[in-house]
């Protein structure tokens, strides 16, 4: 009886965590690294790195935050641009479902460029 109870309790603990890890449909937070477009023209020390941008990916929906609304986004595969759009007023971008695999997401700001590799399923 103890063995059955112990197995049942362990299954209640283990199964939900396995489902969470194996399911790619959950949102995940990603970090975009940035660089200055023309570091010597900005009047600052070029060794000071840009702060990272934290984004959330849920399938083909990317959330940047309303602060980045109106900025341009490029989805690239190697050096080929697959998709270009602007971030909407809610700070989100929906990438077409036909784009799958690992792609590079590029955020173009006024004086800097941020990028990150993302997986689209």
C-alpha cells in the first residue's frame, strides 16, 4: 500500500513538470543584445555596452513592450530578410506561421541595432 501511495505521489509531482518542459507552446523570455550603429559618432565611449532588451516569445508572437512601439523588426535567415514589420501599439509583433526554424530577429532603433536568435515552430 505504501509503495502504491508513494508511486502515485511521485507521479503527481513529476508529470506536470515533464509536460511543462516538453511543451514549446509556453511563453519564454529571451534577451536581445545590442550594438551602436556608429559608435565613434555618438560622442560616448564605445566600450560601454548597450543594456539588453528582454522580450517574450509565445509561438510566433513576440512581445517587446509598448516602449518599442513603432520601431522596425526584421526576421532574417542568414543574410536573407524573410519578413519586415513594425511593432504595434501594444508592443507586439506577429511573425507569419509559414516562417519556421531558427531565425535571427533584428530590432532597428534610432542609433542602435539589437538582435537575437529565436526558434519558431
